[in-house]
C-alpha cells in the first residue's frame, strides 16, 4: 500500500476476499480482458471519432510505454486534468498499466487547487488540456511547476513544443505489463470540498473494480448498452457508478459529451441510441425544460441516474414521463458508499429515497451527537464502512483522527434516516458546505479569500436555496470604507486562483455578523436573512 494510505485491517480484507468481493483484479487488466472479448466493438465515441476496444487497448499499452520512456515510474503520482475526450481514458488506463497513480483534478481547478494537489501527492507530472475554453492551462502549469519541486513533466493535449509534451507523441513499443498489487492505490479522487482545499482519496484496484462490477450488474449493463458521459469524467459518478469503467467492463459503448446542454446531448442520444446516462438535478431540470419543445428521439433511453445533490420529488416525478425511461436515484461519495434505487422498486421508493447500499457488506449507522445510534427512522449523522469505502484520506492523519471512528466507520457529515424497509433518505448535512449544482464549495475557503480583500473585516458564506442549482452562495461582509461590487470581488478572487464555481453568486453588507451563544457566526440566521432580503443598495447579485 502506498505510503500515506490507510489499508483495511487484515482480517477485514481477508473477509472481503473470501466472500468473492475482491478478486485480485486490476483496472489495467480489466480493460485488457474487455479488449480480448469485445475487440472490434466500439468502446469510445467523441464527435466523429470512434475507438474500438482493440484500438483503445493498443493505445493504452503504447502510451504506458511512452510515459515510462519520459521517466515516470510505478508508484509515482500524476495529476490529470482533461475534459471529456478519449485521451482522458487512455491516459488513466496507461498510468494504471504502468503502476503510476492518476490524481483526478476538476476542469475548473486553477492554481490554488492544482498546486495543492501536486504538493500533497508529490506529483511528478501534470496532464493538462492546453488552452481550454479560453483559459491557458499551460501557463498555469508552468507557474505550479516553478513552485512545486517534485513536478518535472508537463503533458498537454496541444503541447507547444517547448516545455509541454504533446500527448500524441507519448508513444513507445510496449515492454510488457508491470506487476501490480490489487490492494495498492490505483488512483486518487478528491473530496467534495468540506475543507479549504480538497482532501485526496485513495481508491484501490480491489475496491474500485468491486464497486464498478457490482454497480454494472445492478444496472444490468451489457453489450447492447450505450452510456452517455454528460458530467465530467473525473467525477466518481461518471467514472465508476458504473459509468465509463462499468460500461467498458460490460462491452458497451461510451459516448463522451463536450457539453451538458440539452441541444447537444439530445442529439447524441438520438444519433448513438444512448440507453443510460447520469445527471445532477440542475442539468436534469434543464433537460426537462428543453423536452417541452425539443422533438429529439430519446426512445432508446432506459435509465437516467440522478445524484450529486438533492432531487426534489416534484422534479423526480417528471423524469420518467418526459424521457420515457426509468429513474434511478443515487447517493454517493468519492470516499466510497453508494446507495441506489433498484429496478422494480415501488414508486414511493424511487421518487422519495436514495435507495439501498450497493453492497450487502456495506455497514451503515445513523448516529446522534453523542455518537450513539438513534432510534429507527430518526435523523442523525450517516456513518459507514465497507468494501469500497476508504479507511483514511491520503496523508491527512490529523483529519483522519476526527473523520473516522476508532472502529473504522467514516463520518460522512450527512444527516440521514433509514426507512422501515432499509432505504436511505438524506435530509441535509452537518458540514459547512454549499452544494451548488452538484459542486461542493467550502464556505471556509471562500471566506478566507474574501478576508484578504482590503477593507473586509469579517466574512461569512452561506448557501441560499435555489430552485435551479439547489443552492447559491451568498457572502455576508462587514467592511470599512467603500463597498466593493460583486464583479470586483469575483475578479479579485479569480485572480487569486479560485475556481469559478466557488465565486460568490451574491454579496450582502451588514454592520456585524450574528453569533450564537458560543460566539460562533450564526449561519442559520444568515440563511433566514438572505431568504427574506431583496436586492437593494446594500445587496448585489450576479
């Protein structure tokens, strides 16, 4: 196990192996097996590009050898930040084959986040998109490399021939597969931002192959399925719930969408006869609105998965009639636990719950503030452990000491209850996080950046309910002197390297922040104030 990772206890790991959950498979071998079975079939579609299983497998082997020729060794970490293109899949599987460890970065991440990921993982390389949607990631990469001693190599979709290597040139004759330990970390996902910067989540070959295989079986994926990757590939939801890897495991076709808009995606569904896709509620709402006037042929759809944020029942009730398919609610986290509704579940279960755990070996507790289990049906904090839920964040011993119980249960920070038939209902969260359109934003991180502005004395960021995004961010500021405008604040935070989705949607100015009897900022009071207030000379929105 990679230094800095927390393994499952030996007796627990042996139990999972004895039960046939962990079968000693690696992600790199999974693709090789699929290529042997489905060689000429189409694995990936992106625009006019169509990549067969055999071609994908060959390209992965050659890129793995190319990375090795550039000096990347087994065990080293590589930050991967690419849009939804075939190269994302090729790069990750090439690193799996090599034994190197991809570290997934969001497309919206900028210098703050990329620098943090490179430093905490000791990354030796960074794979980037070049200039993407008007932003020059190559300059960002140079800045980060100048600040992070371990970072040696930069690979780009459009390398400029100087200090960034073009990915298309990462090619060499394969030397044969490297020996892999299935219990080792295969890659790293990121926490949802419950702290100032994301925590790093090690996912092993054993646990992730199990997750993907079980989710694919539950969904009934087969060679006749086509999965549309609408959300970013670096999301656990898209990558492996069952997502891209589950589709490849099953011999289906993965279609990569550049944009989640209904216009683009409806056309892909019709052209490629898409059967399964995964959405967050805000995108589902856009699709529902578009469906009222769009006449695209969506008859091939059989399942739409929705997760990432709370799905309101009023929206859930519209999915099946609008798209002519089954709705599957999914509650999950990059840390592991997945709960899902099942085919054949009663309508009330599908529309009003987040289903049951993926694995029979998943253990769930609903605990009160004292750490003891609450009575059946009552709301408490969701705690979990199981065969694909981490036992510790990477290189975060202090955080792990509070994020896990002594017996290995992960404290999710989510408030939930269990129904009488064992289905999970997520009611809210304990952690100080705003969930905006499925993206989790640390209020503390944004507050810290706001406090760097001249004249800002105090800052508090809260989530305000929003019918479209679920929540929008509202920043309350106590300032001296001239009040900055919202565009000015956004521009200043962007210049500090903060991702766009973390920028405040709204700013309000107050004489002081309300506090609780314990002296902490009373954010519940601020949320109520935000809901009551209307734009005025003291409030700006954007």
